[in-house]
């Protein structure tokens, strides 16, 4: 006997397609990596490149991960000759532009690992962003690298 509804199958298929991509129409994520750290570290830094391919500004509201309890976006800068960093609440990416999160500038602070983080591991990043007053979710992977450079 045939099922009367294919909605569950369509939904599963759409979710598989959506979450299997590293872009969701407007926002692309490239070159994502996490700097390796000494054993038992509670804080890691992460870097990536966002590309907004839409005609609208995109705002990154928050990020989550399967490997860390908390992710914050920080900005590094020099103030009165001292290097410092500050947490920022959201990251705005202008229309049709790129934003790089890299050492010495904007970066991710990945805090309180939920599991042992080893070199070569893949870390899932879940990115919540807003475009035209809609909240969207994009999933990507970042690889943990030795000595922290690509």
C-alpha cells in the first residue's frame, strides 16, 4: 500500500540537500580552520572566509558547534601600543563582498570543548544569519590544523 503523504520524505530530502552544502544561496563559507592548541586547552581560535553573494547585507547573529559549548566572534586590534581583542555581538557582511576572519583581525573564539579536540579533526560550525529579516542556518566544517596555519 502506498503512503498517502510524501511530505516527510520531501522534508528529509530537502534537509539533506540544505545541510550538505557549504553555501545557502546568499552566504558561502570557505577555508574554515581551527588553530590547534596544547592538550586540555579550554579555548581555541577559528578562522574562515565569508562571501556574501547577495544584493543585501547579511548579519551573522550567532554560531554554535557540536564540539564547543560557546562560540564568540572577536576583533583583534592594537590600542595604545597593546594588542587586545573585543567580543562583538554580530558580524555584518556587506552585499556582494567578502569578509575574512584571520589571525590579527576578526576571528572566532571557540570555548569549552565538549570533547577532545585533536589535529586533523573536523569541527562542525552552525552559523545563524539574517538576510532580509529572515533567520537562516548554514552548516560548515572546520579542520583542526597543526601549528594553526593553512
